C-alpha cells in the first residue's frame, strides 16, 4: 500500500487492477496453488465476467497471471471449479499429459449456444498446467430442461466408494442445490436435490460438498458449504454449512436448523459481513479442506472506495470438524501454509499489560497498517475489553474489537474506523455469542489486520468475523482498553 493506494492488502490476493469476486477453480498442482476468480478485465465493477488467474507458493503472496478465460459476447464465464483428470477419463488430454479440467457456468449472451440469459455448465481444459485454456466443443455439458436462468456454480468432488465425480450446483433463486454424477466429467446424470433447511435467504450460490474426518475419531462426515445472498447472519451475503451423510446419491443433513428458525440457529462459516463464495482448494496438501473465500458482500462490494482495483480474497483457512455439544461443528484456522508464511514475515513483538477502566496506547512497536496479532485477554473484573486498531492520534477514529464476558460476545465494530459513506448498507458492527468455555472471563483471538480488512479467529476457531473497512492512511495506532474493571492482556504482534 501507499498513500495513493492506501487500502491495498499485503497478505491477501487482489488483482493489480479491476474488479474481482468469487474464487473459482482452486487447485494445487506441482507445488503451486492456483486461484482463478471472477474477474472483469475491462473495469472496476462487476461485468464482462471472465476467469482471472493468480498463483502462489505460500498462500500469502500471489502473482497475477494472464486472464485464463475471457468473456465473449456469446458467453460470460461465471463461477466454477477445476479438477485434475489424472486418468484422462475425459479424453481431453492424454495418459502422459492428463488435463486440468475446469467446470464453469456459461452465462449466455447474444448468439450463444443457448438463449440469452440462460445458464448451463460447460467445460474448458488446460494441457499446460493451467496457463492456457481451450473450451470443450460439446459445451454446455449440463443444461436443465426447460432452460434455466439461474442454474450455476458447479463444484466437483471425487466420490471414492462409487468411483465417480459428484457435482453440486444450484438453482439459485429456487434455493436448491442440485447434485449430479459422472465418470468422465463430460456426461452428467442427476442424483438428487438438497433444499428446505437452514437459512433460506434470497439466492443460494456456490455450493460444495466436502468429506471430512471427525477430529479425534475414525468417523467421517460430509459437509455442505453454501453461500446465500441476501440473508446472511451479518446482513447481505453470508456462508452457512450443514453436516451430515452422503450415500452417493443424497445428502442428508443432521440436526440442521429449520428453514423458518432464527438465523442464529443455522451454522455459519463466518459472522462478519465479508466472507462469501468460499470453496476448497482441490488437491491441497494435508487432510483438511483449505478454503479460499471472497472478502466481499454483494450489499456494497460494488461501492467500496478502492481504485484501480476492487475486491480481495480472504486469508485461506483450514477447517476441522468436531463433535460439539448439540451437533457437529466446524472450527476454522488460518491455513497452515499461510500461517507459517505470516509468522516468518515480521519481527515478533510481545507485551504483557494490565489495563484498568481505561485505554492504553500500545506504543510504536504495535503501530501498523497490517499486522498479525495473537491476543489473550483475561477480564478479571472488567465488563468489556479489547483492542482499537488503526487508531487516529486524536483517538476519534479506530477499529474496535472487543469481548464482553457476561454475554460471551465478541464484537467487531467498524463504525468509527474509516470512510463508510459510500453505502448505506455498510453495516456498522458484527458480533457472535460464544459457547461457554468454562472460563468465560478469558478469551483468545487471532487477528489478521491487513490495510482494509480484519479477520478475527476466535478461541479454538469456533467462530470467525471477517470485515472490510477503509481507514485513513495516517491512522496506525493500536490501543488496549478495558471498561469498568481490570483486564490482563498478552499481545503478540508481527508487522506485515
Ligand atoms: C456469487 C455469484 C455466483 C456467480 C458469480 C458471478 O457471488 O453470484 O453465483 O456464478 O457470482 O460473478
């Protein structure tokens, strides 16, 4: 970042210029992470949807590559996925050089294969490790009859017991996930629908079915990740999940919230306003899903004041599935590779302090535009405590992260953190109520602050709050505060 580009993150994927939204085609191949994404090569707002491309070795530093697939008057390239067709089952490559296969949504324009406005699933393939892409001659490979205008977002996973690929898609405005199977990625057969539980919201988008180990047991479960917009827990776009069984045909959730239940009863991947359309990275090392999400919200993403770029990805995170009190739950952490990279990037500064009913500046060591903070707080007698980041020297502006033990609530407040007049829908604060840990006066937070975003991983990862905000360049202070009593702080920080 610089005073002329003050909100450019240093540890997140952005495009050099122009608009981006959903990550697409996330794949790890030959030691390189590939992220393709919804990208407008010609402007700084949504349109001309194409697949941009960036690569990384460490999930923190990304190198932008040429646009992989560009919109044409006939079709825009909406969200989708990539898998390695290792056995060349599609026949699009060869045994020696198996193809990388992309499944994407064709959003048809004039003179396309389907009527204007229709959406269907298509294929493209690469024989040079993702550098260049050819569209398959027989596109689209999957269409609904009658033709549908909201049939999109294919994500494919390998189903070993049946030895076939399973694709999840949505009919977005009908709030239904549709599943299909294929052995060659070209011919798809309908399996089942999933609908009618959890938060319904407006559109259902970008679904994914992942199989996960249950931590501390030999059991495995299937998890359905689902983006909804609007109707998310923090307003506008949000991501919920369901845990259950998949028998090769049907996904059956367990203990899912009813469709008419309060939003809090659904399970959410994030309680902030800016986490959407996350999918896992196909073939990523390790046995946990590694997700990349878009740090945006359709309520205001097109209005945020960054230029010449707009849109950032969230930090990659890895998921763990645990048996909670009432049901299975996901835990989120910054993905291992990303965490190691971040921990290498700056000198460690650590400070122990007790703050009593006041506010204490943490001093120049903790002043930063971007930093990774590990925070431990023990609110001995205080009723609220936390940090103010990106604070102005007069104390009037700052981004506030706090915890209140009585209600076990973590709150992230961006209302005084910077410019917000670009949209009336830029919600002021977000919060999450934690389950009791036995010692509710103590809390641990991992905070990734990066120029125009903050991602707060809470406790053992039981909740995350991801929010964008747009602070003044000069505001770099960090303070600790405690209200109506004492709080012990241990703050460890690395400037990024
Ligand atoms: C989700 C989404 C997808 C669609 C893409 C278009 O953010 O609306 O459903 O494929 O973005 O850019």
